[in-house]
C-alpha cells in the first residue's frame, strides 16, 4: 500500500495553516465588504484543510511527533512569504492566485492517489479551492487594469512567482512512494507555469 512521506504532508499542512492565518488578517482590512466576507470564507477553508492534513499524519508511519500538532509548533515548513502579514491587498491576491493555485495542482495529483487518507481529503479540498481560484482571478484582473494598483500587483507577482515555482519543483521528494502523486514535480510545475503564464499575459502583467 502506498504511504505518503511525512515531509509532504507537513509541508502541505503548514502552508495551508499559514495561508489561512494570513488571509484571516484581511477580514477587517479588505477594500470592500464582499472582499472581507470572501477573505473570511477562504481563511476558514484553508485552516480547515490544514487541520484535516494534520489529522492524516496521525496514521502516517514514522511521522515525527512534532509534526502532529497544529498549534504550539516551534518551527513550520511553510513558505517564508507566509511568515509575515501581507502589506497590501495585492499580496493577498497574489498568494491566492499563485501559491494557493500551486498547492491545488498538488492536490489534483493526489485525487487518484494510492494513499487513501490523502485521496479522500483531496476531493473535498479541490471543491473548495475552485472558488478561491475564481475569486482570485477576478481581483488580479481588476488590480492589473487600474493604473493606481497595477504597480502593486506587479510587485506582488514578482515577489511570489519564483518561490512558488521553486516549491513546486521540489514537492516530490525521494522518500515518497511513486503512487502517491499521479504527476511528477516537473509536470506539476509546468502545468502551473502554463496556466499562470497565460493569465498574466491576459492581464498585461509581466512574467518575472
């Protein structure tokens, strides 16, 4: 039976947890009431995903005890740009469109996984992520079209693009059974690059 690497699980869970925390900070700072409501809903989704993934580690062989806790962790295996609050709404949008979408690509590769705990969770996570993707695209196009916010949007793209591409390139580590992910890291990264590159071109933003 396929077994997921604890490192894969904790990287997904920690990034979901940190993203949820960052999104939640905009429930009172979003530029419009509907944006605040959406931020709250997406934050709740991400934190729920993280909690579900931490629970999956309870049945993962050889998972270090430190990985099994959602709270009180001294160190998380999350992206550095999620360790601090977003300074601008454009950073919120970029995180949803680029990094959240990259994680969604990983869960798409887990939808037919031989590892049942992740396969079951992937189906529900993908249902909720569809809204994140649609909503994030709408705001990306809106900010890119406005002269006052276009520069901030491009700066946010430049900040998050390379770390996300690098993360996808290393998501499949050597300790993971090949039947856990149905697509390799290179394929996942290319799918993401093709999709995001087309979106940036559509919005008239530069690809870093």
